[in-house]
């Protein structure tokens, strides 16, 4: 898939809570094809301490408005500077990068999408694509508290939504892997993205129940094209691979950490 360097125009910047913003951007050209799970490298202008682009998951692509959405967690100077962009600002973006999630050939109502923290971001666009395929995806989203559960109304457009919070302020109290739905329903495929301990736990659940599972890794990525080797991951059969080019989405069968 052809990578493009685009000057995108900010159309909206929505503060979702103190730690997250949702930035929407458009192009004068028709946005290129993007697969759920792919990401962009965004240049940060105006930050004296940020020299490299920041990898941000593609949250959603709205073809009716020719917009791409990015869910940005404010974790450092780079993302805090990016979060200050305003409507009409120009942002230089390289996209789409990496490989995305696998869309089943046949419709299914046994697909579980598990996300935690900013890892919920790529699951929104995935949910839309699965629904368009005739599937009925189920979302299981985890957060520390109710205030950290993001875009729930958007997720509900594409499937049934279940939640957990660590403090019990919304959904079931605990982690996503403790949610009762895992004991009530059978799934044939799981897609997950979030903190590594969460993904490891989900992968173990999938393996124990003989369920196909794809994870979107959040390894640190600087260049996005396999040149800097910041994001290497050890695999079962190919040794070290660059997550930015061979992933970020990988089947758990390839990963050593879930064996």
C-alpha cells in the first residue's frame, strides 16, 4: 500500500478528558485507503524537545467528510504540543504505515475486540469495517475509571459494548480479562490493543480457548519504515522483526511472549 506524505488541515480538536484529545484532519485530496490497525507518523511542529515524528494509530476514517481521526494520549512534550493544534492548522502526516487487522472472509457474530487505554483507538475503525462486512462485533473496553472510557457512543454505532473499570465506577469492576462476558459467550476471533500486560492476558485466554487472536503492539517506533530498529520484536519463526513494518498487528502465534 502506497505511503503518502500529506499536509492535513485540522477540522476539529476535541478534549475528551484531561489526558486525551480527539483530533480530526482532512485533505484537499481524497484520503488514501487505510486498513484498521495501521498508523501514521505525525510531525510535531513547535516543540523544541521533540525531534522525531510521533506514531499515532488511525482511530477512524470518515469517508463522508474525507477526515481521518487520531486519538492522542497526552504523555510528553510531543503529544502535549500536538494537542494544541486548532481548527485550520496544517499538520504534516505520513500514512498509512504498517499492517492492519485481518477482516474475516465470512460474516461472523463471534468477534471480540478488546481494548484498554489509548489501545482502544484502532478498534473503532476496525468495528466499522467489520460491521460493513456483515459482522456483529462485540467490544470489551477497559479503563481505570469511568472518566477514562472514551468514545463509547461511537463504538456503540458498530456493535455491542461492554466495559470494565479498575475502580468500579462504570461497567464491571476489574480488568477486561475478568469480565463475565468471557464466560457467557463463545468467540472465534479476538482483536486486542492496549497495555502489554493486558494483551498478554488476552492472548493467554485466547490460546487456552483455541481462539484466533491478533494483537496490535505498541512498541516504541521512531521512523515508521524499519530503519531505526527501535521497535524490534522477537518472533517464533522469523527472529527479530520491525513492528513498524511487519506489524503493528501480529497474530499471537508469531510472538514469543505469549508462548
